[in-house]
């Protein structure tokens, strides 16, 4: 369950934006709104010709190329003129193209930088070979199923929660290969039943430490190709693995540019201390380069870093002030200076011009935290200048010489447009505007942003409403809340938003940010700490209530849906706020935090022994007797992320409470969601048809 924005919200977006008309459930075709959906939904995606240009600059910065309306152009900066050129041949992916490892997994091999060797893991051991697989040499031999030692591969949880897609790392000179060593013998295992649609099923056995369970002892090994010597790095200052102390988790490996040290991140189990360390592959000794602490909750696991060309300095992002800012360090661990010191968040480094001693970066310094702005600052922290208009959200592409940048600007209700801007922030040419002709012809409505006060009575938060194309302000509409809801995520966006296709069934679609919001500082996010699934749900309910005074909003017909954390949001919202929500579809939901992995959960909930009340307060089974509305639970039988036991716990609790509800199962499916059309059948039945029938009965 990741917090990265593009991946953690994807499940909600897939549901909300689906325009499939080929998988309609049999009852949906005769339901209200189906014909309107069929007519409009397939046209929404193509209703706007976006004015956003994605350009490739020439090496000297004198021109850039882009594709527009199926044609290729070269723009001459000096002449301010675009000329059509021949469309380049599509890049070939080649026979070696790979989509990468499966979710939570690592690449099983790595080619040396000089192309002469391949390192790979097989049957729990590490090997070297020629690139074609010949001349195989084992460099470890003690990994086996009996002792459960394994080399060159990590666990699923390392891949999912620490972003560890690699488990072996070549030095820049190809003379050394570093890799993981894990000891699984005392790890508690989880068994995922696979192939249940086949004549005989199979089993996936995973080392999946859950909340409170023991972590796998982990070490880093380095093999010297020339000397054929192996070295276990001292990553814990001479101390053995201690599940809880700094050194519990090791991840984010890389070599220094000169190849003299292996860099890695190390945290304690609580994850409120993170050390960025450097290890000498010859002596094995390691040292701290940067130490981060945020004792009220947790540190960021992998802060942004950019190594400078001299190989001795690097820019480091830190939340140590309560807001993400940039700092300049030497690799010897010396802090040279703070580069920024803002009471708002920096977002990402765009470009560093070492010759000019300048850095370009994006920051949340616009009119609100979702309107990203381009800044330029000297590496010594002086002359920080915002170069973009704070009324818009920006994405930029800077020329190699730093004299210009191509700026794509937009907001939630202003479609993207592209300008050429000089280094002082002055617009020198307008390059493209969006075409909304079809959007307007279809009668599509732009998303509306609203604000409300959170459940703490203090914090201003944001939400977004999507309207159907045939919206009538004199009618009352049912509403669906489409929220992910996890920590450090955003529902409110300042990217131009096409209306959700699901509105065409006759619904308002709402997304709401709580105090789980990303980009507004560490202290606001800390209000979730130890209360995950409670605080943000309180805010979502307040956001819904803030819409009650709108004449077209029917407060008695509100549903909520989501997947993964969004499924948790859906179930918890319905159970904790039975007077706010009347229906929910909970897909692949965590039903009890002790059933989820320890890295993710303990990061936000603290250790089980230190926050038993917080864990007990979240448990969905506790709220099962509250069920008043209609609930659909969905899970995949092969889900190795949020295990089926989560849904089964909730199902059992609801049965024990004597509650009626629906269950949809995905045979042999993983971490997925119920078919969108089946979901809409459910919502239309309970929020439209049943409601209309009830009104007819009352009128009689």
C-alpha cells in the first residue's frame, strides 16, 4: 500500500474514469442513467484537445521539437517560429525490453556497467556469468530451503513499502557487486492459494511480517570480482541485527560516483530515525552521512537526493523544519548550508546548473498547495526567485543553457496551455491552447473545488465535485465519494480535470482531502499518526456535510467506494457514519491494521505495544453492529497485498451482528476491484431505484 501519488490513487482513478461499454452487467442495461452513460461517457476522454506540449530541447538550447495533432515540429527560439519536420521513427523496444519485476518483487539479475558480466540470483544463491549466461560461477553456496538463507533477493514487503525493485548493485567500475542477504528461518509465513480455477490449485509461500511480527534479519554483502573475496558490511556499528534499532531496514542502495563506498538508507523499526550511510567495501565499515529524526511520528524513508558533478557534494531534501526543504551536503557528512527555508513544501529538483551555481526546483508556493511553481535559487541559498504565475499549476522543461523554459500551466478548471518563458519569468511566446469545442458541445461540466473546515474545527480543507453533462440545479442528485484516503495523498488537484464518466449515470462524484493531505507540512500530517483510518474519515464526513446546504445535493443518497486503502475508506465511512453514507463498495480493503504489513502500518500507527488503543479503535469488526446502509465487499482470492483474511474478518463480524450485505469474489484475482458496471448496478439499485420506490410508497 504505497503513498506515491500516481500509484497509490490509481485504483480509484481506474474505477472513476472507466468508460467501458462492453462489460455491462445484465441488470444495468435496464437501469436509469444507462443510456445517457452509453451516449456521453465514451466521448469524454476525447472531448478536449489539450494545449500541453511535451518538448525535447536541442543540446545547445536554440530549438526544441514537439508533436501536435499527429505532426512533428521544430521551434526556433530566436525566430519564435515552428516548422513542420519529418516524424521520427518510433523507438524500438528491442528484444531485451522488460516491464520490470512484478509488484513487490525485484529484478533477478543485473548486468555490469562494462557489459562483461551478469550477476543473478537462483535457488537462493548468487552467481556470476557471461552476459549470454555461459561460464557460471557461484559466489555464494550456503543459501538453501533448509536454513532459509537467501541472497540477491528481498521480500515482497521491501518491494512494496520501501520501493526496492533491485537486490544487487554493481560498482561503477564493474569490479564489485553488492547484494542482500536475508535470513527467513524465523519469519512467519503467509500462504496465498493460487490457481483455484484449475483442476489442482497451488500455493505461494511468502515471508510477510505483519504488525508486531518479527522482521527478517538483513545484511549487505559485497563480492570483489578480482580478488574473489566476500565481505559482509558492518551496517550497525559492530552490533548484530536487532529488530527495532536503527539497521532494522536497509534499502535505497547506490554507489558513490567514484565507487569507493556503497550508500544505503537505514531506519529503526518505528521509522522515526533514518540514517543515510556510506560503507567501505574493503574494510566493511560504515559511517553516517546524514541522520534524520522526527520523533513525533516518522521520517521520510527515501528523501530526494541529487549528486553534483564533482561527486563530492549532494542536495538533500529534509522535513526537519516541518516543511520539506533543500540542503547542500558533502559526502563526508558536513552540512554546507541550507538552500531553502520555506514555510511551504519544495516538491522536486528540475535542474542544477553547477557552473552558474544555481538550482531550479518546483515548490508548492502558488495560491494553494496544489499549484506548483518553478523557483531558481543559488546553491548557497541566496537569490531565491519564483519564476511562474502563482495563479496556475505548472510543469516545466528547462533548456540546457537555462535561458528559457517551456511552461505548461493549468488549474482544475482551466485547461492546459503552453508558453515559452525566459529565465526572468517573462513570457516570450504563446505556444499552444487547449481546444474545448467538443467539451462544450457535449455540455460537459468543469469540476468545482470547494473548501470546508475539518473535524478539528480549525483546518481548511479541499474537495472536488464532478457534475453530469445534463446537470439540472433544480433536481436532487445522489452522490458517490471516490476517495483513496491514505496518508500523504491528494484528491484535490489543480490539473485540469475531465468530469468523471460515472456522473453520466446521474450522480455527483466527489473527492475530498482530509488531514491526510500531502504537501501541507509535516505537522498537519502528524495528526493522523496513531489514528489511521479515523482522523481522515472524520474529515471526509465533514466534507460531505458541508455540501448539505446545496439544493441539488441529496444527503439521504450518498455512497462511497474505493480500492485498497480506498476500500478501507469506503467500509469505515459507512460503518462509522451511518447517517452520512447510505451505501458503500469496499474493494480489497484492510479491515484490521494488525492484518497488514509492518513496514507500512507501523510507520503511521506506531508499534503495536505502544499504541494498542489506536489499533483497537480502527478494527472494522468493532463497528459491524453499526451497519445501517448497503454494503458490498469485494476481494480477490489471490491477493498477496491485502490478504483475503481482511475481508473475511469483516464478513464474519457482520454475520455475527446479523447484518445483511453483499460479497463479490474475484477468483484467482489479486489486489483488484469489482467490475465497475457491477458496482454501478449496486449503487443505482440502492441510491436511485430503491429510493424512488420508497418515495412512491410514502406518497401513497
